[in-house]
C-alpha cells in the first residue's frame, strides 16, 4: 500500500512539474523573439550591403557612364571567376550584373568599347589590371525615403599597392534585384582612416 501511494505521489509530482515547465517555455520564447528578429534583420542587411560592395568595382564617376559601368562590371565578373580565359564575356551575364547590382537596364551593348574587337552577343574584355576593394561596415543609416546610406572602411588593392579609405554608398530597394537593393552612388575618399 505504501509503495502504491509513493508511486502515485511521484507521478502526480512529475506531471505537475512537467506542466509548469511547458507552460513557462512559450512565454519566454515569445518575449525574446522580437528583439532577436530585429538584431538578425540588421545583421542580414549589413551582410547584404557588404557583399554587394565587395563585388562592386564602380565608384564615383563610373556610376554615371554606361561604358565605364560595363567595363567595371566585366572586371568584377572576371574577378569572381578568378580571371578571364577568353577575350569576350557573354552579354547576358553583363546585363544581369548591371541590373542586379546597379539597377541599370541596357538593351544593346554593341556601342560599348567601339574601338575594340566585336563578337555578336558578347562584350570585349579589355586587357588590363583591376583594383580589388575590401570593405568593412562602419555604419548603416536608414534614410527618410527608405534608402540606406552605408559608410565603410575600404582597403584598395591595386597593381600600384594598397591604400585605405572610407566609402559612402547609397542603396535603394529593388525587389526585382537578386540582392533586393541597388547601388545608386558610391564615393571613396582615400586615406580617410589609418589601417
């Protein structure tokens, strides 16, 4: 009889403890969830902006010239591929990159690099060295119009050596872009910080 009483009491105590633990867990999760989501959203945006900047080769006046923007895009795509095996790059790849990165739509690229060799459906890759930019986020600011101003510290690695600077870049939302944003302007001030 004592054993039966002890087993019943143990089971009742176990059930009471289990139900109180289960009842507390959802309340704790609900309270912490919004703060974690907000922090995660900020980190995702920073990572997205950083990824775009580290794959962009267009700064300053380059963003105002289709030919310069195309050549910067070709250099970025060659860098992502680890170099160019041929003298031409598929025009569709360049157009996709231009739209996804900068929001620029170009119907015909045949007039780009007019003084260089031509091949239908391709863009000539001008043989030259290129500069690689490595950014780290300093600040991200949401503007009143929904755009973002991102300030980064940037290491500039060219054939002449390395320099450091600060970049200020304006991003606007574009739900049709693979990145969800486009770079509208980006200016680099060289020697703006110490390495």
